[in-house]
C-alpha cells in the first residue's frame, strides 16, 4: 500500500462509477476498523515528517 502519496482530485472523479442501482454512492465496501485506523495513523506519521506528496489525478 502506498501511504506516501495522497491523491488530489474532484469528487467524484471521471473514472469513478456509482454503486449499481444508486446515483450517489461510490463506496463498494469498508475496511475493517482496526486496519483502517492503522493505515490512517501510518499515513499521518509519513505526512507529518514530510515524506508524503500530493499527486494530482484530474
């Protein structure tokens, strides 16, 4: 997983499609809460020490 890059784009992006039978949902599932928390903390640490970069995706 690449936690040193943060994508910057308009939501929803041109390449995202809504969940079938929906017009406003783009989520296809959730990460388990402990995994999500761990990733957020690692992402925050990387960015706080200046090792992250924004990548434009538009």
